């Protein structure tokens, strides 16, 4: 049976479709890597979270202690 007007009957078209397929696959991998990096930066890399904000440091200073950042109700100080 002979292929009519298909990629198999035209090698140049088959090659072009193959290249497009590879390009789409590479683009998908790049997008997946970007999504993973953004997810990590937004949801995982927080050392401490207080009221929805990420902070790098947490020090419990007591009720009378001074705080250079944000002081929580349990007398801990959050700052970057």
C-alpha cells in the first residue's frame, strides 16, 4: 500500500515534523524545570513563616526583649 500525502512519503516533511516534535519536548522540559524552581523558591525555601511572610531568622526574645524585625504574640522576633 502506497502512502499518499503523508509525512512518510515526503522525507523533508517528516524531518521537519521530527524537529518540531523535539522542539516541543525540549520546551516542555524547560517549562517543567522553571515550575519546579519557582515552587521551591515560593513554598519550600522559607526558613520561618509568620503571618504569610517568609523570614530567614527567628529569635525568641521574651516579652520584654527588643526586636529589630516583627515580634509575634509568643515573643519571638522574625527578621531577614
